[in-house]
């Protein structure tokens, strides 16, 4: 099953670099050309979920999570900030969808007030993702953004939206900042959030999907063991070498 899952996201490295090379500015739903390839969303989601699991033993206090077996042939990444903002990224045989809610954004406030997303956010969702719109876990009624990429065309899309005037009207720039492809971005954020000094080299190793070892774990958190992380490693699908 694992081989089948990863086969969906193995793409030509040159193609991924061509897609990602322009990420010099903030990515958002209004700058779809700056979004990384869905394969890189997948791998980065696993990396930041693994880092959060190492740094924070209690799941409810983590920002980032990843479930390799969320549903049959589906994987799901998520972020919750504890203040009402969140995103979900669903990977399946049809492609990838990214949806989220920013409660302070103009479009997020509209969704809360009206009980439905801003006009156009989900109106043009392709048939392949119609079932997602009724999935309770994604709270689509509160969505301030909805982005999709069908496996058949490998292009990021959004609906026909007339955005309100604001630098980040749907909050996607604020919520998706971690996907700039830079380990330094997570390193800076985590040092502030967890209030501790972290090894940048260790963060880079996790971003590179270096197999998890006792030594790598200790570089990030000396108070947690591989045994403590076994369930998380399995759920995330992160590679490891068990030397215990």
C-alpha cells in the first residue's frame, strides 16, 4: 500500500524544480504559480508533522499533523493554531485539494457571518472533488479558500472569485507560509513557538526525509525517545531506523 501511495507523487525532479523556482514571494490562492508541486506539499507536510511530534509530545498542542491512512487511498495533512485558524490538505487518486479558514480574513469573516464561503470559493470545484465539499471534517461551509490540483492536469486552480480589496483577503498567504520549501522557515517559527533553541541541521535533515534515528531525535528533543514516537512515525509515514 505504501508503495502505491508514494507512486502517486513521484514526479520528475526537473519538473518540480521548474514549478518551485519562482517561490520568491509569499504563496497564496492569488499567486497559484508560486505554489509548489503537490508532491512537495506532501513531503513537506510529513516533515513538519514529524518535527512537531518530536518537539511536542501532546498531539492537541501541535500545529501540524499528517495521517498516511486517513481514508482508503487518501492522506490528509492539517494545521490548527488553537485560535480558530486551520487548513486541510487532502491527497488522493484524483489529485490534491487545499482548504482552510482564517477567522480574521475578510473572506473568513464572511463565511462565519453567512454560513457559507465567499462567492466563487467552492462554486467551480471539479466533479472529482465534489465529495470533499460534504466531508464534515473539512468544515467547507467556513472555508475562506479552496485550491485544487487534479492529477490529470497538474495545475493549481481556484474558483471564479472576485476578491475583496485586501493584501490577504482569504488568509491563504498567512496559513500556507510554511510551504516555501525552506527548512529555515520552520526553524524560525518553531524556535519562537516552542521557545527553545533548535538545531537547524536537524530540521534540514527532517525536511530531507533522512530516516529517523535515536541520534536525530536527541538533536531536537532529548526528553523523547523513539519508543515514544512509534505511533506518530507510523501515522505520518516517516522513514526511520529503529536502533533501540
